[in-house]
């Protein structure tokens, strides 16, 4: 489902690389049996290759997908120093994404009387810290983190921010992160993002 930031980052990235795919909207909650018939582990995103091989984990799917396109169409820089910086930014974006999902699950799936406040507070702080670290990064984008072309860190950071604002409105105040908010809006205006709506 595109309400998963992991699924969405894969779909947007495949479109940016020009890799055709067919999307099947299957929920890990509402369609558990259907999902299990495709991938017994029931992990989103799941990608079924033409030969039937089942791939999972958004980063691994995208790593494999990048082998299908020429180097210049890949979404990670080719230069060693730029690549290292991109991996650093990508890690921050994925951390923000992961911690937001954890906070959301804690608050929506766990009964209130069983919510462990120290854990909830810790995960919430990790999410906020990731965005604190990403705000000055987004402020330096011209217009993207590696220059004129949108790359994987840009996609991931923008998808994480949009997911957080959508799933927990008001929790992470956009006024506190003006560069990130503008960065995300810039990305969301691109055709590949518009064609892959979260809501």
C-alpha cells in the first residue's frame, strides 16, 4: 500500500529510473492471507520479479533495481565522496522513516494500558533527532542534495517527511523545519511523486 513510506519510496524510485512495474495494493493488515500467499514473511514492500523471485526490504529492492539501468540512471552518486555523503543522508532519512512508523504502531496497535512510555518517548526522540539533523541538510539542497538531479536520499527524506505529516499531523511542526518542509513540497510537485500519492 502506498501509505507505507517504504513502498512509496520504491515506487517513486522505480519511476525515476524508468523501470516499469505493476503495483498491487495489498495491506499487511487487511489482506494478511493474500499477502502471505505472495510472501510468507508478509513484509512490505514485496517485489515479485519476472522469474518469480520474491524480494523484500525497500533498500534491497532498490539496490537490485539499480542493476537494471545504466549507471547514469541510478539514484546514487558515482563519485566516491558524493556517494559517502549520500549514504549518510540516506541513513538519516531512513531513521526518520523507521522511527515514525514505530511511534505510529505504538500508538495505534498497542492497547493504551500496555504502552511503555519510556520506549515510546525514546523512539519519538529518535524521530525528532533525525529531523533535527536533516533540517540543515535540506537547507543546503540546490535544489537537491547532490545538485540538479533528484537522487535516492532526496526521495527517501521527502517520503519520510510527507509520511510523518500525513500519519501524525502536528506531531513534527513544519514551522520548526522550514527547509525540510519546502524540500518535501518541491519533491511532491514532481510527476513521479504526483503519480504515487500517499493518501
